[in-house]
């Protein structure tokens, strides 16, 4: 653990003010090195990030290591389950969608789409009269997702120079819709290693007409799936 924090102190010391707030530049090479050298310490950070009550001793550096490190540890193995979950959710089969979400989260407890759908399934089941769940059960998933949204937000500004860093294309949509209240876009294009959306409408949380995401990890996952 000591080596991990020493590495972080040196390599994540780039906290700097841009615009109206601070960001922390995300370096995948650093995350990969940490995961390779101290995978158990990364898992410990993930466990702390997942606690029902927020661990206020976790720094944003810790959160970044947990979220982006977990994507390397799980290596997209939950993807098929998330796809099944999404299909069931679209059919309003909330019981089975929730079961698939839980299976996916057992592999990657920080998968944003699974967290959002798990909470939404429980909320829908409660609304339908199911008394086996409470609103607190849904909040467990929504609160964990919000911690991740806040973490993604710390990695950029959403412009070309400082894009938001994500672990999957699904992260981009979840972040835009559930964190920035952005639902409508005119186009989506890959520009270099960034996924760029030209927005139809802005929101009170994001006022630019374009939003950039660092797609380094999604592109890496795609290349691996294609055997490149």
C-alpha cells in the first residue's frame, strides 16, 4: 500500500485549476502500473468506494485509481451480462434485469450502467407494489453511481484539451444523461482518441455545444475484442 500511495503522490500531483474548477489529469499508463504492482490495494479502494456510507477519507486520487483500475481488473468480463440486463430492462422485466445487474456488479461493482439499472429496477418494482425492496435499497446503487459520476467529472472539462475520461461508451451516455442532463445530440464522431458529441441542447450543468470524452480505454477494449 505504501508504494501505491507514493506512486500516486508523484504521478497524480498534477492537480491544477482550469476555468472555474480543478481537474486531475488521468494517465492510463499510471493506472496500469498501479494495477500490475498492487492489484489488492486497488481492490481495497474499490471496496471502500462501494461502502453504503461514503468513506470520507477517500481522496479523488483514490477514487480515480478505484474506478479506472477496476475496469482493468474486470477487463470487460461483465459486458455480456450488462447487455442482457439492458434488453430485459427495456422489456420492463425488472426482476430478471435486476438479477443480471447484480451478476454484472459481482464482476465489476463499479459498472455505471449496471448500477443505474439496478437502482431503477428496484424503484420500478416498488412503484408496482413490490414490498420486498425499500427506497434505501435503490439508493445504495444510485449513491455509488453518483460517486463515480463525480469522479469522472474530476478528470476533465469536456472540451478538446481536457476531455472527460471514461471506461466504456456506455459511461459516456450515462454521464451525459444522469449527471449533466444532456439527452439530445446531433452527431457523434471519433476524433483521434476522443468520442465527440455535437449537442442539440445544453443544460444548466453543461453549456458548451460539444462534449469530448477520452475514449482510450473503450478503443482498447474494442481492439482486443476484434483481435487486433
